[in-house]
C-alpha cells in the first residue's frame, strides 16, 4: 500500500480510475476488521436477519434480545468501533489530499491547454495572414499578367482556378495539424504554392518567348533544345499550344462582340505558329530517333520515343509512321510475289482450287507477320490496341485489296461479247468464252471472299483493338456483292447457251457421219437433233447448286438470301423448261417428218392403186399398144408427177432412168416403181416407229429431269425460302408455270404419237386385210379359228411399238395415253370393217380378230376401252346368227343398237334375206 509521510496510505488513487464502485471500496476497508460477522452472515438463514446481521454500510445490526444480553455482559457491545472510526478519519483525510492533488493537476493542464490554444490561434492567424498575402500576391500577379494580353488572362483564370486549391490546401493543413503538427503543414503548403507559382511564371516566360518573333526559334530557353529533356519540352509545348489555340478561339468570339474596340490587345497568333513549327520539328526529330532505334531493334528507345510522341495528337503520327514503314507495305517485290504466288506466272491459267490453296497459305503468312508485329507493338507503344487497329486496317486496305484487285476482274454486263469470243480474267485466254469468264470470276470471288473472311477471324484473334475487322472485310467486297445477283444469272445464262452450242455441234457431227443413207433406210429423223439427256439437266442443277452455295456465302440477311435464291432457281426453271421444251419440239419434228413421208409413200392412196393396176396389167404384155396408152395415160402422168422428185434426186429424166435400169416397157417401169414404192413405204413406217420410240424416250427423260428438279427444290431450295413469307409459294407457282410449257409440248407430241400409231395400223389393215378374210367362198366348211393376217400384223406392231410407251409413261399420263389410244383403235377398226361384207364364217373370223384385239388392249388397264371391245364382240354376232334371230339378239342391250344397225347392213344376205323388212319394226330406219 502506498505511504505518505511514513504512514501507509489506506486508499490508492488508482482505485478511482476506470469503473469505480463505492461499495467495493468500502468493503475493502472494513472486511478485514469484521470477519466474524461475515461468517455469521453466511450461516443465518430463512431470509430473516440474524442476531449479528451486517448492514449494507458495513455495520452490524443486532436484535433486541442480543442488545439486552450485551448490557449484561462484561465485554463491549461493538469492540471494533474505535478502529473503524480511526480508519474512516484517515480515509477522509486521504480523500481530501487526493482532491487537492487532482485540482492542482487540472489547473496545470488548463494552463497548458490555454497556452497551446493561444499558440494555435497565433499560428492560424499567421497562416491566414500568409494566405491573404499570397492572395494579394496573386492579385498583383494577375494585374501584371493582364498586361501581356490574353495570355495573362488565361493564366489569371488558371490562378483563379488555383485559389480553391489553396483553400483546400489550407483546410488540409488544418486537419493535418491536428495529427502531425503545424510546422510540417506550413512547409508543405508553402512548397506547393511556391512550385505552382514557379510553374506559372515559367509558362508565362515560355509563352512570351514563342510569341516574340514569327519564325524565330533561336532565342528559346535551353529547355527546348536539350535532348535530355525532350519529354519535358514536349509536355510544355503542348500545354502552351493548347492555351494559345484556346485563346485565339476566344479572341475571335470577343472580336465579334466588340467590333470597333481599338484598344484590343494583340493575340497569340505568333505563338501558335511558332509552337506549331517547334512541335513539328520536335516530332520529326523524335520520329527519326524512333526509326533509328527501330532499325537496331532497340525496343527501350522506341518505347521512350513512342511515349513522348503520344503527346502529339495522341501519338497518331508515330503509330501511322511505324505501320507505314513495315516492309509488307513498302516493298514492291513482296506485293509482286503475292500476285505471282496466287495468280500464277504470266500466261498460265489460275484455277479456283489453286487460288484457294495459295490464298490460304498467303493469308496464314500475313497473320503470322501481324502476330510478330503485335509483340513489338505491345512492348513499344503506350496504346498498343490503337496501333494494332491501324496495322490490321492497313493490311486489309492495302495488301489484301491490291491482291483482290488483280484476282477479281469483274466482267462487264453492259456489252457482253458473243459466246464464242475470248475474254480476259487474269491474263488473256482466247479460248475462254465470256460465259466461262463469268463462271470463273464467280468461283474466284467465292474463294477470295471465304478465305478473306478466315483471315479476318485470324486477325481478330491476334488483336485489332476496336477496329471492326469484319465490317472492313465486307467493304472490300461491297462492289462485287452489289452486282453479284446479276452476274450469277448472266453466268447461268451463258453456261446454258454454251452447252446448247456444244450439243448442236455434237448433233451436226453425228449427222455428217451418218449421211443420207441412214435416213433412206428408215433411221430416226429425230437423231439429227440433240436428244433430251437427264445428265444435261443434272449438269444444270449442279450449276444452280453451285450458285446457291455462293448465295449462302454472300447473303447474310434471310430476306436477301431468299431473294437471290429465288432469282437463281428461276434461272434453273427457265433453263430446264427451255431445254425440255426444245427437246420435245425436236422429237415432235421427227414425228411430223415421218408423217410427211408416210403421206407421200404409203400404199393405199388412189394414185398408188391406179399405178398398181397399171403395173399389173403391163407386166403381162411385152409391148405397149395404143389402146393401153390411151386407157392408162392419166396413170402414167400421175406416176411421172409423183416420181419427179425421186428422179431429180438421182439426176435423171424418165427415159434416162428407164435406160439406166434397162427397162424397155412401160409396164416394167411401173413394176420397178412399185418395188421402190414398197421400200419407201416401209421406210416411212420405220421412220414413224423410230420417231415414236424417240419421242417416248424424250418423254421419259423429261419426266426424270423434272423429278430431279423437284427433288433439288425440296432438298436445297425450300428451306432457304421458308423464312420469308410468300417466297416458297411464289417459287412453287413459278415451277408449275415453267413445267406447264413442257407438259403442253409433251401432250402435243403424245397426240402425234397416237396419230402415228393409228396411221401405221390403218396402213397395215389396208395392205393386209383381204375381202376373202370375212367372205370366204368356202362358207359352210370347217371355219378358220385363226386371227386374220391383218389382225396379227397389227397386234404385233402394237406390241412392239407400245413397249416404249409402257416404259416411258407412268401414272395418270400412261393411263390417259393408253385410254385415248384404245378409243382411237376401236373407232379405226369400226371404220375399217365398214369396208367389207361378212358371211357367217367371216363373222366367226371377225369375232376371233376382236378377241385378239381385246386381249391385247386389256394390257392397257383401261376399263372403258375393255368395255368397248366387249361390245364389239357382241356386235360380231350379227354376222353369225340367222336372220330370224337378229331381232332378239339385242333385246337386252338396247345401247348398242345403233352400231348393230351399221353391222347388220354388212351381212352378205342383207338384201337376199330381206333383213331390212324383217327388222323394220325394231329399227324403222332400216326400212
């Protein structure tokens, strides 16, 4: 315990610090003197106070009984009272001493704080006085600066803007004083103010130097010629130039608002000019130093120069200069090597595959070069992304563009040369047609566009800052893409025309090799023209598919893509429609020419019959009589007229021809011409059959070609048109319209085919059918159950010629064709049989022919035709039954009575049996 004047202290001043508790202090004083009471207090219970309870103030309270006992006892009632009183007195004295000590200490602290406060107030007053003096100095400095014109005004504004800064410094000094002391803040504020004032004075001095004499840069401060302080000089020059240019701008506005003010001060035009000249000179010096360091690959020096040059127009001159001096942009040999590498040597033809391969290789080298330059740029320039943007832009606009200009020479669409003329792509090729040039140009364009897009992606991966490299790449091809649809359609048109010329040339070569002998022997007339080929249509589709792939490549918007695809597909429809239509027309020409030969040479005409009769009569005579010539003069003239073309073809007159073939009589001449007639008739029939088969082949190939186009549309075209409303439906309508022309031509040709078949059937019936076939003199004997020779020839012919129709036609086309053919055959047979007379055995023979015809036409699968021939079988019964049974023959089938009436009149006994009278009640018209 502490002591005072040799007496131990009861209390300690430290006890009054922190969380002070009087109860705890009092307990510490008296607890040592009252131990028994503490123990009793712990043993008494039940919530009541015991005999010796200790009061809260440390005293004990005794019950009344204890008090009474105490009076009767010998020992004192509270023996520690004297000790406690002494303890309390000493404690009060010590508390008094503690208060005095604390008061003295507080008084000393109050005096010290008052002194410090006075000192602080004095310091603040001095600082305020200094700041006011500084403000006065600034005001005087503003007044002096204003005398030098607008420069002083500019710097004055600058100082005015610095005043809030000074106040901020002052406030900062106040705050700092509380932490670090007034002396350090005073020093910092004074240094800052002094530095600002010195900088301002230096700027004014430099501005006055530059504004002194136009073009005079010799009297400048050493700063501006010291190579070791180039960065500082550049920074100051840029600041001065900025101030001066802003001043001139404000002066221009002030002059406009104060016209007529004669006292207007001179501006800073001289300073601006001198500063510009100095900046240019300094920039050129730095660029030269940069170039020298670049040649030595001193990246640190290059970086230092680039950092300083960044103060001049944000370093754009340094960036542009660095990019422009790259070897790939200034070495002509590099650009020539690019052209030779991609386009090939002079006089050679560059193919798209070779160009694609070489472009890929060249573009890879360009990307690698840019990647190497990127490493240097990152190490040298403070803004590398901007330099990379300039470099990549220069690569695309100069090196790539120069190559594309050589590679993509767009053919003109205004005055295209003829199909057979040569053209120019990269070098002159007389053998290349304009259509081939267009096709080559489009393929080169697709290759160049695709490979250049890949280069753009590679350059984007290397880094090109904020440059829109994809948009720039698109701009390189914008002129080509604008006219691309027209070039694509023109190319398809030229390819088609060239293909047609090729087919015509092949056809003419075939004709020259065949000569006229084949034609006289019944060769197909259609073979003189090109025939429809599915391979040719497939080639058309391949061209179109290639064009569609380019549409996908060049068209980014769905609407533009759909428009281009629709235009290109329309070209295919036009080509296929024209090709198929012309092919069918040529095949029809074969049918037409065969029909003309048939009309000229087929036996059965009136003239031919008279010629045949004349020849038959003359064969039995060895000389000509006057009566014979008189009776057959007309026949002879007709023969000469009919054979005039034949004789002219051989270069002979009629007598000369007779002499040449050693014919001395007219009858033998007629007989010889009859032989020629037969040969030519067979040739005409063979020509018709060959033309029929050729047309069927053409129809079959036409159907296959249309199927190829439809499949191509479904697989490749429709999905590109569906995103645009109405495009798919419009193309379907165009396809239907284009195919309708071909269908119309095919329909006309099929009608001619039916005519050809019917004509040959009629010729065979006329030549082979005899009157005795249906009116045999051996009527009543064993009937002949074989079909007639004419029927067999017709069925054999139909089986042979229609085999190609069964193969070529399908579906509804086949059904319609065979139905029409069966109906025409039915009508022809009806008319043919009207020429003959029938007895019962002839009726059985006719029924056998009808059965033969019916069995064959059943292969047509045409119910209407089958029904017609079944009716013919019923009608044939009119020749077989007795006259008395005719009336009951058609009682159940009244619908065929009209045809039956015509057949009944052909009965041999029609008049002798008076059939008309017997049937007058049934058919009044017979009477």
